[in-house]
């Protein structure tokens, strides 16, 4: 069976366009928004065996004091094997959410709880 050259060119152009669209959607130079991901389902304990605490630097995107939750974009956290990402994290009662607002750059610490959920245990203005 012979396929005309124009059909091959049209199909090839279609595949190339789809591939370029996928590449553009997954532009690794841009940060992915992980705020809608269920990070509680991540296998935190398996990322870096033995690591239950880590420190990081982040920019606060939003604060929900009523729910004890912050949304932040953090730099890579090698101790946990986490790349740069945007995520929601609960905070412990020791963290004063009244002292931070959207746009603040902070140093923070997280700790893995018995329920396998990381929580922010300490947060202060970045140095």
C-alpha cells in the first residue's frame, strides 16, 4: 500500500505540533503549581530514609490562619528530595501566622508527623 507523500507530511506536522504543545506545557524553566496536589499522599518517608525534619526557604503565597494552613513556593529541599514547588502546608500551633503575609520570604522548618503529614514547625523572615 502506498501512502502519498502529502499525507505523510500532514501527519508528521500534526505530531510535531502536538509534541511542541506538550513541551510548552511542561516548560521546565517555569515552576509547576502543586497547590492542588494531595501532598499528604506523597510517600514522604521513602524520599530520603531517616529524614523526618528539614529546613527550607520559601515565598508565602497565601495564609489561612483559620485553617492553620499556608501556601508557599519553596526552593529545593534536598534533605527530603523535594524540588522547587508550590504547595499547601499545615502549620503547628507554635507558628504565628499573624506575623507573615503573602509575598514574604521566609526560612521555615517542617517535621513529619506520626500521620505521615509534614507540618511547618518554625517560620521566620528570611535572613
